[in-house]
């Protein structure tokens, strides 16, 4: 399958639309890790683990399974390998290194609210710049509609929120269903930072609701390059992958993987060529209003 160069602005926006249903989209490129589709990478992970996890290791695991098979602490597997093979190893780091070589990207999504989809295909996804968001806030809230708001009140809200935990990062979620169903506020309201500022404005209303007037809920489907993903994030994915394949080994064909949130961030811009497409999902749950 040949993927179009998504940086080509001659491609009309409507041609970049993908289905709201991930199962109806084109298969990912073989070099992209489609994390949420366990069946697509289960055998690949076993292949990568083969030099480390021998049949004897599997047999010991099945004969004496640990009380908990978890991905954050793989001491249960490391101990089995040490017992069977006499080899001390960090299995999470072992697989993490191999995953970073086997795959060039990981499929993930980024949710926002926008009235200018073309901008993302032109500029890519860019890390948060607080000054830009502050200007947006002034345009929205100090444009004359809300006479009760002042520059001083906006400055106070900005100070209350702070930007240290958000500045310079772009957030993604590898579990699209979870993002749409449980964290749809990112698409209902847009920028989390701008939403937080709106929530801290002192006035006569919930100013977050004003943000729903602009644009549409938008989900960008991305193939985030492995080179942009931190080692810590990669270790998290590696641990979960090992957990799932061993749970399947223990439970057999009836095993159904359960994916929780798989959010992560990168600290530099995502190029437009990494944006596969976009859709405008129906977001039913508004966490701020407590409605579905």
C-alpha cells in the first residue's frame, strides 16, 4: 500500500477524511505499530522475544504462573528467565530496543477542536506555545462580548493555571476508543490549556462553554515516528506488550485483551507527513457537564 504524501496541499481537505470507525480504515503500513490491534502484532512480539524467551521459559511460566502478570513490573518474567537460563535481564528494555528497530512509527490519535483543518496539514502538530493561547484567549474573551471580563481577570486566570506541565508538548492517545468515549472534552472544547484558562475566569458563567462555538470536534489519525517517542514511553508500551502476550499464553484462545488509556506526549513538532487523516467523531460524553 502506497501512502499519499499528506504534506501535499494539493490534496483537498475532504480527501483526507477517514472513517469514524477505525475498523473501516485502510490497514496501517507494515512498519507502523498498530498498538490497539493485538492480533496484528502478537506473533511479531513473540518473534522479537524468541532469543530471550525460549520454550523452557514458557513451560516454566505455565507450570508456575505468577500471581500477577503485569506490565509495569516485569520482575515475574525476569525471575523466570534467571531461574531457567541463569541469565539476568531487563526484559522490558530488551523488547523496547527491538520495537524501536522493528517499527518506524506507532499509530495514535490527537483530539482537538478546530475550524481550520488545513492548518494542520500545512504546519503539522506543533507543541503548545502559551503566548499563542493567551492571544486566543484575549480574542475570545476580551473582544467586547463579555464586558464583565478584563485584562486583569484574564491575567489572573493565566497565572492560576500555569503552563509548566503543558508547554512544549503534544499529546496523543494510542487507544482511540478510550479517547473518544471517555476523554471527548479535548474535542468538545479544544486546547486543554485554553479550557483551563476559561474555567478560571471570574465572571457570570462557565466560560468553557463559549469554546464550543468555534470549529468542530476533530480527531487526527497519526503515525507518530518512533524517533520522537521518549524511552520512558517506549518502555511503557513494551511492558504492556509483554503482559498481553503472556496473558494470552496463560488463558488461551479465549483471551480478549483489555486496553486502558495509552496516552503519551512528544516534545517536538509532528510533521504533516505523519498525519494519516482526520475525522469528526460524535462525542457523546461531556465530562465537564456530566452528560452523555
